[in-house]
C-alpha cells in the first residue's frame, strides 16, 4: 500500500512537470530580459544589456547622447507584459521623467529576439523616445516667463521692462581682426576692465557673443551704436530688462536684477539655468520667486548635427516638440513707495558726501512713501538698516516717560550749563541760548534741546520706563506688516549710572534707524503707534523684519549690540499724550532752533533736532538728525558725521517738505 502511494506521487510529479515544460513558451526569460533593459535605461547604462547585432558600449554611448540635454534628470522606466511570437517578443516600456515642474510620460516598444536560451534586445533609437530616428537627439530649452513689475503707490511702475542694449564682441563678426585688440578697444569705450574682458573673449568659443556691459537704451546714452560698430566685432543687441526709472532710484530698497552667475546656478539645484534673470539685494532678492514666476521648458527632437544658424535660417522650426511645460508669469509686488517723493528724497541727498537718508511715511496708514539712502551710503540701505545713536530726537521718548510720571509741557525743569554723573561731565550743545538756562518749562527745554534738564530727570525716569515709552511710540517694536528687512530701533531695558544718563539724550546703547525715527514722529502725529508698511502683499515665506542686510554696500561699524525688538508696544501712546508731544514739537519751530521751518507751506510743522556724538575724536564727531511731522506726513533726515542736526539735516528737511507740497 505504501509503495503504491509513493508510485502515484512520482507519476503525478512527472505529469505536472511535463505540463509546465509544455506551457513554458519562453515568457519567463523574456520578462527577465525586459526588466533588465528597463533597469539599465533608467540607470542610463546599457552596458549590462545583451543586444542583437549591436555592441552594448555603442548602444550605451548613443543612449547618453540622446538624453544628454535632460541631465541630471533620469527616467523612471517600467517594463510591461511581453507579447510573444515564436522567438520574438515585444515589450512595452513605460517612461516617466521629472522635467521642471512637469512630468513627461510616454510608452515605447522594445523588440527582443531569442538566440538559443538567451533573449537579446534588438537595438532601435525608438526604444528611447517615440519615433526617434538614427542620428537624432533630445534638446531642452528654458523659456523664461516675464518678470513681474514692482509697483508703487497708485500702481506706479517702479520697476518694469525698459529698453537696454547688450554691448559686446560678436566673434563670428570679427573677420580677420584680432580679437584681443577689439576687446581692448571696446572695454575702454564702455569703461570696463580691458584685461579681464580680453580674457573673457579669449576663453569664449568661436561662435560666441561675449557681453561687456548692458546699457540703458536711451537717446542720450554716452556710447553710440556707431562707436560700438566701428570696432571690428563690436555689436549692440537691443533687449529689455526690469529696471527702475533711474539707475539709483531706491536701489538699496528695491535691489537689482541681472543674469544668474555660475555660482548662483550651481546652488539653485537645477532651478536656475544660464541666462536666467534673478534678483540681487533688496526686494528683488527677497521676493525673487514671486517676481520671477516659473520658467517654461520645452523638450524637442532634433538632428544631432543641427546648428543654431540652420535653425534660425529655416522657414519653419526643423525640430519637433515632444514635451512642454508652460511657464507661469511672475506676480507683481505692490509697495507703498511714492515715485515723486522717493525721487525728491534722492535729489535732496544728491550732493551729501557722508552716508545719509531720508524716510517719509504716512502716519495714518503707516505707508512708507520714501526710503532714500544718499550716494555716500555706497549702496547700503542706510534708510532702513542703519543703526545709529539718535541724539536729542530721542527726547520725544524722554518726554513721554516724564509725562507718565506726572510732568506736563508746562512743568518746570532745571537747565544747567553742565551736569556731572559718576565723574562724567555732560553739557549742552555748542551755542545753547543762555536765556533758556535755569528754571524753564519742559516745553522750552525740549524746544532748545537742553541736555542737562533731561539727564537730571534720570532719577525719576528708570531705564525700563524709557524702553516702555519707546515701544509706545513704535520704536524697537516688530513691524509684521513692513514686508522688508529693516532695523526698527533698540532701547535697552536696563542701564545705570552714566549709561542711563547717556540714554536720556539718545546716546549710550540707544540705537535707531531713519525708518524708526520716522515711525516715532509718525506715532506722535497719529496719536497711536505706527506700524510701518512697505510691501502691501507679503508672501508667506518672507522674513519681513530681519535686520540682516542684503544691500550692496557694507553696514557701518558699531560697538553697540542691538537688543531684540519687542513683539508689541507695552503701553501704546494715547491721543492725549501725543497731543502734548505735538505741542512741544511745534514749539521747536515756533520758539526753538528749527524756526527755519516756520515758513514751510501748508499745515504747521512740528520737529525735533538731534546731534549724536560718536567715536573717540576730540572734539567728538557727530551725526546730524531731524524729525518732523507735516499734516499726514512724518519725515526723518539723517547725515552720518554731519555736525549739528539743525544746521545740516534741517535745511535738507526744509527743501524736502517745501517741494513735497
């Protein structure tokens, strides 16, 4: 019985085995060969694949030539179910590429032939790309989307496409001329380094156009087309670039645009390619992704030997498009800058040699209307990022702190010629009027800027109260709606002795920018803290109030470390407190040393001057400040190493307010 059972099992096994052999039509081997082929193509390495009548290395070289333009991308390739016909098989290969922001999917067929017990791949370019013929490759081109404008108040176009010419040597047009000689002549004509440009021309290919400089294409440009074309190989190519109205218009705030450098392209992880225009510095860099939008990408099939000249000369494009990702234009950036006031501020500072700034804002809304940094700032955004002792402009903060301890503009304070604190002698500014020494009102001490009267109040006003009063006026408080990098002021909450005394006159560790000084003045005019706004539509990913500069120039050196800004005002200034401060700022004009502002047309002007000592020189150098309110306009004017606020910054303020209307 047992032997019979064993015999039955053996017979059953033989029958089953015979059935499997009979059903094995080679499908398993074909599937294995197809999977190997799919894996090899996905890895861009065909050397492990056995081909029918084609060397694997040759096939591999051809594959890499076909797909070279798509590097560093690699396809995902999956083999489908084979269709067998005797010793041949047809395999669908399903491709998927990540190209730019799109996905390119297609299916091709690969043919296999069985040779003995082995399946071989029949080479055809068509197994790489649909209908690809011998001698054809893929090409990829990026189609830049239009960069969006930066708009100002009332949708004025601050930065928009403006005509330029790209000046350079077009090497095919050199003829028999010496390239180095032409490059030298052109470099001297347009004012670039001849040695460096000669090297660029020498290193470029025989068909290259080598740009030397890009110039605004205006009727009054210094270099004419005739002068350029008189140099063998010299050429001016018309183009457009996103530009402000003038080269220096709000440059430190807006930033600039230009072609991406090799370093920027390398760091972009494939986002940027040669010729892409990107923002550098300011809002152009901070909002580059929004302004630039998304580039389009087109993949084409073309002959491997097709030249640029043949493409340009052909009546229709000899290439055929196989995949395309449509570009998305950039989104305009809306700012509050007013073209007229910004240009006026820059014109006002045009002849000032040290670093300087004018900031103007609208107290009722917080809109920053002008943020100009003078030519002495060397490209640095002094207006918004500068960190300087504010001097006597800070007496606006002192006065608020004193009033919160019971003082009024009519309270009596003592103004002495000098005051000594812990061995350090403080005095009033040179030329302080003797008629306002002794017992004077707080209003008069403020109007004539009596340092000793405010320092004498240090025993009644703590450093913490100073800090609180500053935040009440929008100083050293975060500005979540600003939408741009800025320094918003720094007032330490703790200080003793001479440091506390210095803080009472805006010195020591107290720091402000022209922007924060304008905010302080604006808060007085508004009757509540002003939160400045520059960018009206802030992208979620931005960091709008970081003090880290991205401007072209270098930040001025400082030995004081700024404190982190508060989240919000501890105790917002009230309308009654602001009215008292406005009364004292008006007194600076009616009876103090800013009387030169009395004849500014329009609503009455209130002001406060400031002169802040810095450095170790004897006598010390000083920064010149003045702040003012004029209707719904608050302005701060600053000149680094500028002497007295009244005599240096004051006339600049008057010129600006008078012209602003």
